[in-house]
């Protein structure tokens, strides 16, 4: 995928615990644009499918589904989505 970076949105750190492993984790989130339409994941064992989503989906139905799992990893992803959406909204003001 060819992208054009617009700006840096979020830097987050976490400690992922998956017994017996304790993994320090760092995530960087960027705002980017692309003219590419199709997503074609290369790692089909790790990524079953990919599609474009919207901010309303990330802030609504997808957010609720991830939180409903009760899993810490998905709560982390929701926190990243929330922080990115907040940073994007701050630019709009």
C-alpha cells in the first residue's frame, strides 16, 4: 500500500502479559491518506481479512464489539482508536 503520512497522532506503551511471557509493547498511530482502494494483507496466517473502516465504526459498533470480548488486548486497541479519534477531532476545531 502506498500512503502519504499526514501527521503523528498517538504514541502508546503497554505491557502485554501472556503467561509465561511479559512483553513490553509500543504503538505509534499516524494519520495517512492513500489512493489505493484494495487491501491485500501479506501475512494471511495472522490476518484473515482486511477492509477499510470509518471513524464512526471505530467509535461505535466496532468499539462495542471489541469491549464486549472483555480481553485486555482489545481494550488496548479501543484506547488507541479513542486517542486517535480525539487527536483527529482536535484538528477539526
